[in-house]
C-alpha cells in the first residue's frame, strides 16, 4: 500500500462521513437489514462478555448493537470524521482513530473477536489488515468479515432485456486487482472509491495471515424477513442478487509454510 493510496482513501472517507451516517443510520442500510446482518449475528453467536473489535467501524452502528448485546467493544476507523460522529452518538464506547492495516492502538492477543463489516473491499492493504487482525486476536479467536461480492459488482448490474434476469458488465479484467471509482450512489454525494480483488485473493490473504475458514455464506433474504423489504423491487433484488460474501475465520496457531503475496 502506497502512502498516496492511504491518504486518498482516508480523505474520501472523511469527506463521506456525514453521507455514510445517513446511509447506515442506527440500524444499517437495507442490504444489511435484509441480507447480511442475520448472517453476521449467526456467525458471531453470543458476544456477551467478549472483547470485540469493530474494525473499520465507521459511525458506529454495529458497535452500538454489539454493546447492547453485552460485548466489550473497541471501534476503530482511520477517518477522524467517522470517529467523531461515532463518539458523539455513543460516548460510552471505546472508539479509536486507527487504521485496520496497523491497529496500533490495539494490543497483541487482546480481543476475542474481530468483525469487519463491509470493510475489506475499502482498504488499500488487504494483507496488512489481515495480519493486524491475527496479531490482536487471542489464541483461537475468530474474525467475521462481510464484504461486497467481488464477482457481482452491483454498480455494473442491470436488468436483462426481458426483465427476468440480471446482467453484469465488467470494464476491466476480473482477475486484475485495481482501485475503482464509481459515481455517487445511495446517500453519497461524491464519487465512491473501493478496491477490486478476485475472490481467490481474499482467500489467499486469509491463509497467508494465519487463518482457517470455518464458515462461509453468500447472504440472501430469508422468508422471515420478507416483510421488512420496503417494496417489491427490493424484495426481488434481495432474493436474486448476490450482494455480499461472509466468512467466519479462526486464528490458526500453526502459520502456513507458504508466503502468499496479496
């Protein structure tokens, strides 16, 4: 990760902090509510009494939910503006200005669980982030990561000509890692920056950092949550579109022999 990439990404999230707070609010956006949050909570299980790091916490909606469930929460984000909003909303939670790729404010082997909720596609340094997660976890600790599905970019999705299917168009080779800039969406008022990587690169980064995969899911709406969809279009999309992927990882005491560069 270059210093220029780091500063550019940090500057974007500082500019977008207010927009993000509107986007996710106190409960999360519709994708989280309908699709991915149920998977996240299923993977996390009972967090009461656990030391949980909400890495890339943004304005803190998930940190607040973790706190209500009895977790001892640390929320970190490299955006000062994001952390400022998070602290104003929940001054009783330990929010820290810190980059996921370093976690300089978090001690070695100090947390039971790390959650990175829609963060990994936004960090310029995937390998450094996963190594930092491993360092701060206690032995046999777990990481839960949810991130936008790299195989099906929603910014490039459109209904098929007959209206029954979905078409995805790529403007670059899928297997090439690269920074992407998309026009504003949702409540965002500026261009959106993220980093594309093929799904296999994420898996390699997990292994290289010393994790084993214990669960995996492509979140989609369940029948019990159909009533929460605000309209027919949203319900149809949640049934048919793969918005994200979710992994539950466990810290492996035996590091891999192969150094996989990501």
